[in-house]
């Protein structure tokens, strides 16, 4: 990743973009990075000063820091390096805080998943809310298609926040209502029950990753791994 040149498009002098520094923090092995390249290239082309880092310690001082597909804890002293630290989360906060919110909601049978852009706070998923959109699912999407929909909405919210900044800050609202939390998913959560039908476990098959955490089941002392792919029928 990061094979494009940040110096190709220097900021126009005296422009609004020239004074605005944007940083993105993501996990180095995140599936979202391929989409982030597109977003950051757009911002570079528009004249913003861009930094893309994989570790919180590398976050520079600036205006806005987007923490996208980031599983790392960012300490308060690092948050202070930027005026605003933004996170995108796939739930209607404060409901659905925590890990893998899209996956858990797909497993629950959801066909509309809220996506919220909010201010990062010291407590997990606790900051003020700025923007919200939603993913619309048809019920057949597998993990790569789910990620593509998630990436599309995530980038849309980030673009809008930057284009409307700083006026958009006046739209901030505090979180209210009952909180709920999702647990972190692990490879064991891709386990199938051989006593159940495919139909009963289809939602689980939709969210497994054939490479990183494939579907599997144990039978007669052996473990079997399954790969799921989709094709259109004529």
C-alpha cells in the first residue's frame, strides 16, 4: 500500500486546503486499505496535506485524524495531537458499541445497518455524533461484498465531513439512549454445526473469510474447512 506520491499535487497557495492537514490511521493489514488509497488520492488531488500511518505513535499534529478499520488503542495524549479524531462505526451508537458491528448485525438477520461517523473519546465509541448513513443489504452478499458496501458508506461519510468542515461541527449531538456492546469475533466463531442445515447457518457463511477465518466443523475426530463462493444462476 501507500505506493502513490503525496507530492504530486501540492496544495494551492492561500487555499483552504493548504492549511488543512488530514491523517488516516488504519491497521497495516486491514482489508479497507485498498479503498483508503482511493480516498487519500482524492484528497491529495484536492490539495489537502495527507498523512497515512499504521501506528498511533506515528500520528502527527494536525487538524483531522480519521481512525478507520483500526483495532489499536489510541491514548489520550495522542488524541490531543489533532483538533478532531474521527471514527466510523457500523451501528446506531450508543447501541452496538464494540467489535465487528456489521458482522454481528448480519448474523442477526439485519438488512439495514446504520453507519455513524463520530468523535473519538477516551472511552470506547463514546464521542459526539456528526453524520449517519446506512448500508442496504439484499441478503445474499458474502464477506467481500459486505466489505465493499461498508467501504462505500465509510468513504462517503469521510468525504462529506471534510467537505463540510468546520461548519459540520455545529451538527454534533451527544450520544443518548441505552448502550449495548458487541464482543470481539475470533476464528472459533466461524464454527459450523454439522447437525444444522445450510439454510440455518447461511448468515454465518456470509460473514466468514475463506482465508483468514474460514468456516469449519468437527466430525468424527477430524476438522473440515469449507470455502464459500457465489455465482449467478442463469
